[in-house]
C-alpha cells in the first residue's frame, strides 16, 4: 500500500510532501498506518473534507492512498476539517519522508 | 459616505453627555444609545472613548491577555495557564506568547490608537503547546495558536524551533485578527497575499519597536529564530530580499518573488498567499528605508490606515498601492517626501502609482460649524485629524 501526503500553507508556506510504501516500512509502523486508515474509514471519506473557516496560516492537506488491490482515493482537507486519524497519519508520513530525504 | 439618523443630530452630543451623566435612569439609557449610535460611524472613536466609562461599564477595555496550554492535544483553547497581570510561569512558550501579544497590543494601542484586535478591547487568547512536533503558528478566526516545532526530536534532527520564539511571528498572527475586523481581505490570491503582507509588516514593526530599531537597523527578517542551525537559512521570509531567506535540502528554496515580473501563479498555499506576499512586503521595506527613522512612524501609519479605512475583501496589489499613495498625500501632503517614498516602494516591485492625475475626489473635508445644527460641529470638534480619512467605496 502506498500513502502519499502533501501539506501546504501554514505560517511558512513551505510545501512538504512525503510518500511511503507500507511494504517497505517496519511492520509496527505499517500496522499503525493501516489502523489509522481503517479507523478513518478512508476509502469511504468524501474527496473534499475542507472546512470553510476564517483564520490564516492554517495547513492544507492532500492524502492519497493506493491499496494493494489498486484502489486509489484522494482526500483534500485542512486544519479545521482534518479527522484526527488522518492528522496522525500525515504527520507520520511527512516525518518519515523527511528523515529519508535527509540520508 | 456615512449616514446618520436625523433625530440623532437634533440633540448635540455635549447635551447628550450631560443627560447621560445627570439625567434619570431612563434618560441616561436613551442618551447612551443615541450617543453610541451616532458615534458608530467610523472615526468617532473618541466619542466612544469619552462615554466608554459609563456606556460600556461592564466591558473591560485595555490589554487583556490569556494564555492557554493545549498540552500537545488539538482541543482549543486548552487549559488557562496565565492571565493578564499574572507573573511569569517559567514555561518559555507561555511567557513568550504573553509578552509577545503584549508588545503587539502596545504597538497598535500606542502608535495607532487601536484598542486590541477589534478596536474595542477584545481579549487576546493564545494557545501554546498545540499538538506535538507541530511546525506552525496560526490564527483560527478567534485566537492565536502556536506549535512547539521539532522540540520533541533529537537536536540534530530539528528544523524548527517553537513558534513563539520570534516576536514578529506573534505580531503576524495577531495582525491577522486585525485584518479580519478591518479590510477583511479574503485568503486567496492577491487579497490573500496582501493579508499575509500586512501581518508581516505589523509583525516586523512590533519587533522593531520592541528593539527600538530604525528601518536601517532592522534585518527585516520574519521568523529568524524559528529555523535551527540544521537548516541552511536565516529566516522564513526576507522583506528586504524576498526569495533569499533559505535554500535547504529538505525545506527547498525560499519561493518568494520581489517583483511583479516573478509573480507566482499556483493553487498551493491558498493561491500562493505566503509566496506573493514578498512583493508588497518589499514595497513596504523600500518605502520605510526611503523615509528612514522608525518605520512605524510614517510608513507604518500609512499602511495602517490603508488596512483600516481603504482596503476591502477583494483588494489587489494595485488597490493597495493606490490606497497607500493617496493616504500618503492626505496625511503628509501631495508630492511630500512620504508620498514619493510610497511611489518609489511600489515602483521598485513593478507597480505604478501616481503617474497620472488622480480623478478621485480629495479628502473628505471636516464639516464646518453651521448655526442651528449642533450635531456636526460638535462631533467634528472631537475628531482626530486623521479620522477624516473616510473609507472609500469602490464604484
């Protein structure tokens, strides 16, 4: 399963992008990500979960998942609209990619 | 133009004030309502200020800061950990949010005569320790929110420090609140980039004033304390030289343009609001450097009145250039050094103002006393000279 995350906006405006293949991750991390996707009921989520809100400097997110059967789904959301499970998933993927690209 | 109900003009405000002070309870209520209604048109804040002690008695005005701790969760505002007047807590994030929102309040209050975000003493709420390893600070429409950066990672892996560490970041976030109550610039494309730029402008002015720095002494960097030594960069943004703040293997390169020729069209970042803000940022920097001295004294005044009285939700860069140019003429004189500096500032980023005679009418004149019509002359007599700068509606 491939998970691709793009986070843009925020105070810095710096676009951060990361992708993981769960088959190449330590099993504990892969299991954590699979659990988060299941709890979020990811493939049943609307493609646009953006919550219109006042405010500024909030993150925007785009999460794309392709499972092992080839099913692909993308969810676009933001700070005010993101479900907690996707927030945790995006964080893990972006952090993991950051370390990878640092090597 | 502003409109007033004719009845409100029958009784002069000084009589109303007398009734309010000395009349029966019912008369006092009536007088208060009439005074506040007639003072509601923009600019008569002084009238409100005079009657505030009585009319707005239950409302506490002045600096009121509340700092909350999200304890690394995402529920806002979180647990209250420091209120106005409380001593320092020893938690740097809490105390920086408290001190920083205080410096920002003081800039708006002492330099621009504004009482807090809404101009009416709105309580300043800030939450720190938002989520864990959160590389951001934001304004959510009601309050300021700060993450701890990468403070949970080993030092060698950290890119961002806690977001309260830069005073201009705190000023930036609080200014988003001011913009929400004034020009209400939509957060998309050029209006959004202006929204961002005004936050950087008053953020850096907050910092310069706290450090007593002139325009020449300031580094004009936004978020200089946010990046760790692991990042190849000096700040998040450079108002003096947009595009030069960082160039890093992980964060990439600072994408800000400093000229309209390099304007970035994108769907990311709400249409590049943090990218194209480099253009108006540099226009302000050049204006302030042209004028010299403390940037909040003249350049800051012009930009503040543009935000408060002239710009509207859909205003673009050209509108901002025109507004600041016209304001410079009204505040300091047509053809003044100040107006020339504003024109130079915008010209350097590729935006032309003041080349052709403006067909717009001049400043709204202060009404002259008219015998038998008590309202206008009394009202006008308490007006600050700048308060005649009426909001100009676009046709």
